[in-house]
C-alpha cells in the first residue's frame, strides 16, 4: 500500500484517473490502471522487493493492455533490476517520482475501446459500492 498510495498521488497530481486491481482480458490483474485526460492508458506494476520482481514474469503481457507500462517501487529496491523498456516510478508512500519515462506504444483501437468500457463500468460499480457502504439502506442493515 505504501508504494501504491504514493503512485496514486503522483497520478492524481498529473490529472490522471487511477483504478487499483483491475482484471484484464488476458486474465491478468493490473496493480494500477491509469487513464489520462486524452484517453491514454498506463499500467503501473508494483514491485516491493527483488524477489517480488524476479518471481513475476507476467509483466510483458501488460504491454498489450496499455500505452505505457511502468514499474512502481520504493527506494529500498535497486532501480537497475527493472527493464529499460519500461518506465520506473519510486514512491516513499507519500509522494512518488518518475525516474524513467515509459516508452509509448499505442494499443490497438479495439483493445482501447474494450478497456475504456471496462474502466468506466468498474469505476461506476466501485462508486456505487462505496456509496452503499457509507449509507446502508433498510435491506443492508
């Protein structure tokens, strides 16, 4: 959560909307799916240790579901373990900084449309669930 919160704050400061834990069509789950004002998608894959990074080799699949792919981590993880082909964000839990910009590779139009609809529907569903949790109706008591 420490890394995630700092990255979320960075994205919000850049006027980018963020959804955590989003299932993708490939069956994988993105740690953070980000949507810019221009409709560009970024995925941030969070890694909190060298072992966490080495154990997870599914990250290349994420490149099919975004325009840019970043790794998010904290200062205790050496930056050199992350591939140069991806961006790198370092977070201290309060703030985050982009150490390396991710190359931009445009998604296929059909993939973009499907992901945009998934983002919208998931956002609406989560908002409704939060509203119901904060204000339970008679049937939820």
